[in-house]
C-alpha cells in the first residue's frame, strides 16, 4: 500500500515537472530531465545528506520506469491538461504525504533527532519542486505562495505526537497522511497562505 | 572559544540570509529556509564532498537552534536594520574567518592536499551565500563584486604558511582569523575589489 | 590515451566555463569558479551519487592544475576567441565523449543497471554545463537548444550494444567515442535539433 502510494506520488511529481518544463518551451530531453528531477530530487538530497549511496533511484529501476510513464502521459495529454488539473492535484497531494513519511522514516532509521527527521521529511517532499523551479529560472514557488512545506512540517509534528502513544506504524502512517492530504486540500480550497514578509532596505 | 565563534558566525549568516529573503517578498517559510541554507550550505557541501555523513547540522542540534534565533531576530529587527548594519557586518566577517578555518581543518583531518584544503575552507565560508543568491534568482554576489572569497583563499595561504613553522594550533587559528577579519574590514572600508573581466563574443 | 583525453576534456570545459563567465562581467574569482564548476561539476555529482568520496578532483590534483591552465588561456586569448572557436568546439566535443565513457565505467564498477550507467555517463558529461548556466542565471542551454545530452545517451546505448559482443574494453571505448564525437559534429554542421515542446496553460 505504502509502496503503491510512493509510485503514484512519483508519477504525479514527474507529470508536474514535465508540464512546467513544457510551459518553458524546452526540448523533449529538457522536459524529461525536469520531470526526473522533480520526482526524485527530494529523495536524492535526503539520501546524500544521510550518506545512503548509491541513492535510491539508482538501485531501484521502478522510479525511472514511473518517471518515463509520467513523461509520456504529460506529452500525450498536454492539450487536455485543464481537464486533468484536479486529478493531477490529487496525485501531487498524495505524493506530498507519502514523500514526507518516507523522509521521516529514513531519518528515524539513521537515528536522527525528531527535529532533523521532520526536516528530512519536508525536504524529501519539497526539494524536487525547488530544483524544478531553479532549473526553470524562477524563484521556487514554495518560498512565495503556497503553504506547501508548512504542511509537511505539520505532518511531521503529528507523526511524532502519535509516536509517543506507541501506536502501530501503519496507523501512524495512515493518520499522518490523512492529516497532510486533508490540510492541503483545505488550504487550496479556502486559499490559506502565509503572509509575505517584507523588508525595505 | 572556537566553538563560540562558530555559533556567532552561524547566527550572522542566518540573519543575512533572512534579510535577503525578506527583501524578495518571501513568506516566513521561504525566509526560514533561505536563512538555514545561508548558514549551513557551505558546511553541508563540504561534508558531502568529503563523505562525512550525516552532515554536520543533522547530528548537532545547536545549528538549528542558532538559525531559529537568527530568523526571529531578523524578523523582529527588520525595520531597524540600518542601525544594525555594522554589527551584522562584523558578525558576518567573524563567520567568514571561522568557517574558513573549520573547512581547512576538516580537509587536513581527511588528509587532503593543502590546495584542496584551501578550496574546502573557501567553500565552507562562501557556498551558503552562493546558494542564497541562486534561490533568490540572482547571480551570486561573490562572483561579481566583493573580494569575499579571495580573502578566504588568502587566509588559507597564511594558515599553511604558519603551519610550516610548527606553531601551536591555537596560535595559527588566531593569526589566520585576524588576517581574514582585518583584510575584510580594510577591503570594505577602502573599497578594494577585483576588476571585472569582460569578453565580447 | 584515455587519461590524456580526460585532461583535454577538462581543459576544454574549463575554457568554455571561463568564457561564459567573462561574458557575464564577473570578476576573476567568479570566472575561475565557473571554469572549475563547468569542468568538474559532472564528475562531482556522479561521485556524490554513487558515494565515492572524497570526490575525484579532491584526490587528484591534476584537475585543479588543468583548470588553472584553462582559466589562464581563456584570459589571454579572450580577444581572439572567434578564431579559436573551432578548436574549442573540437576540445569540448572530445570532452563530451570522454566524460560520458568515464561515467559509464564508474557506474559499471559499482554494479549499477545499464540504464542507470547511461544516466551517470550523461550526467558526467552534461551537469558541469548545467551548473555553469544556473550560476550565470540562465535556463541551462542543453534543455533548450542543442542535442547535447541526447548524444551522450546514444553513446551509452552504443556502448552497451557493443558490450553484448564481448569486445575488448579499448575497442568499445574507441568506437563509442567515435560515435559520440562524429554525431555531435554532424549535428552542429547540419543543425540537427529536437523540436521544442510547448504547453499552453
């Protein structure tokens, strides 16, 4: 189940990367690379930081496979993208939840402090999108608009809160994902966002 | 003493990152991340390159703590920033000196050649600022204006020069930091900078 | 022979980085760093991803040496650059071929799947240029115009095709480089490029 969601998240992130790259008039190779980086960038940074090499996607070909499928789907359906926006958003939200959990789990396995585990979970979920935006020469969108990463942090807090009750892993995973996914859905529906900080120098 | 200066440098770098991010109208999360990356980016790159993982800030929570304080201070005092400019500049210069030394030391511990140690020291001191500028979508300032990194290289040369006299570590550290800090202060006071290279293609 | 080509590729990549940086009006330090990153960026990313640390250029000083020569050459000859364009292009193409092969080889040594080895080879050859463009605040050129990376992938396919015939390493290397180099020359001569993908959102 967990693995299935990981696959869905990878697919959704790859599609979101491909669509962004196409809007920048890149060639197919560029589009593929951006799709790739969006999907595995977060996990790659996480694995490098904790010293888990070769990094995840190099030893498990499923990621390359799912990204290729995401790339092809984005190519095929790019004209009907508006109709797909809702499904894509849903997939992306699932990816957000699952990737946060995977990051939390890897951090715990290496014996890191909860604060650092939450940072790892947030990075796993968000860094792919940051790299996508840098490669497309834009200020990363998560630094400016959506309360995207904040939700990952919240999810991490919920997870460690539940952990102190000695619940079963599966139940903690389930509740944490539900929290992340539902807060994101509410945030977008009711347009929650953080205020911009300004500093006149 | 050395550790105290590391803490002061981290704080100053975090504040400089936060203030830059606020000038770009980012939300609080974005500001925090830029502060974080500015403070630990250099050390993270260094640790990854020499294979020292999990990287420094993941195993020593003091960094997260100091960055959070720097973030809060930058928020609170952003309106009075002009009056603080001198103190902040001084902290930043201390950070420059200390971070260079830490990089040099780690390189020596891994048995690398002095040239590579100097590169590591320079990276430790400068890469955080480079990442800050990339995330804010600007050409890194150290490539264009200030003789920032050049001072780190100079500090590294002084350090290895002193080392050939078999001085005590503490004395070498002290002299090297004084050189770095005073050259930077003079460079800013008398507006020393490297000429721009131009190439018409 | 292989090593000599590696050296020529490093030199050419360093010069191409230096020339790009000079066109952005950077100071000498900035120009040197961009030259450095363009030359070793690909190999550094590869080594980090497979966990081979300290990374290549830290333990073999020849790279630093060649990059410094490339930097000086670029400085000296920047006014006569137009006359050198052809030689530089040739060096760059040799670098492309050699770096792809080195990446393929390292991947095989770590026991990775051919698909991942091809990705490593392509990264080794292309990531330096990508970093150069990001640091110069541009959308990486290989994502938009030239069929640069596609040629590396093609080279990788040829390599693994030949490998199934149990040829000697030297012969496989030779044929693969000839394919990469000649396809690139033809691609530039006859202006082959991939069509841009567009997506109206």
